[in-house]
């Protein structure tokens, strides 16, 4: 409460103050505002992400690779958080490679991997450091563009269930979804849903 005669006066100029200020990490409140104003996230998503440094780091790395802010936030908040909860881990313990998550998000956005199989890849990413594209290729998760194979599976499903086909032709839309689900299961999810639906309706109309 009084000057110490053994300590020299310390003068803090604006340059020193600015240098220290720039060396500080971005505060959570500033991050949240930036996520909302610059990246278009909703307040709820931005609030959850900025509660943990690990979530922020993963999100920013995933966004940098994928360029898809909302999708990156959704994958972390829903899928990653669900896995953490199941493993009884906290948000701060998220250790997956954010850049790899960005690659996975882009594979889904580009229609190269279905959402269900992408979740399987994400599970594997929690156990080991993998490249999503290579893992998808090795495990047969890449969406097939072979319409002849897709049609072959569809015809087999349609032929095996004439009652459901008849129900759809009679106006029951749910019957189509039942057939669609069976086809997707037989194709292991490796099919563009829109392509599958179009071919399925064509085959049913021919039946």
C-alpha cells in the first residue's frame, strides 16, 4: 500500500500492453461471438463448443478442412459427444484428429460415404488415428455408382416381397420405405439414396 524503496518503478507503455494482449488466447466469449457472426453457427451450438478447449480445437480443424461449419459443429455436438458419453469421457478428453474429422465430413457431403457408415468410421477414429478415405475404401464403405449392381439388389428385394410391392401400388407410401430400407441394408449403405429411390420406383412400376 506504499512504494517499496527497493523496487524500481515499472513503466508500462502501450506497445508492451498490446504485445501482451496479442499473446493471450482467444477468450471463450470472443470465440462464441466469432462462431455466430462469421461462421453462421446458432447460439446453442456455439455455446456448447466454447465450453471446452478440446471441442473448439477439433471444430476449428474440422472446419478448416471441410469448409462446412454447421456440419462440423453437428458432428462434434451430436456424434462425438455421444461416443464420449458412452465411453464415460468428458468433452475435454476429446482427442480425435480434427483434420481427419473434416475429411470424413467432406466425404459425406460429397456423397462418397453414407451417413450410417460415416458413423462407423468415426467410432474407429476414437480407437486409432486413421485416414477416413483410406479406411472407407478398405472396409467397402465407398458409395457405389454401379447402377447395374444397385438394380440387381433391388430386383431381388422386390421379387422376394410381392405383398409389400402390392401395398405400395395400392397407395401405401410406407411400403416403399420398407423396401427402400431392405435394399439399403443389402447394399450396406453404399448407395446414393436418391439413385436407389429412383431405380426402386422404376423396378416396382415394371413389376
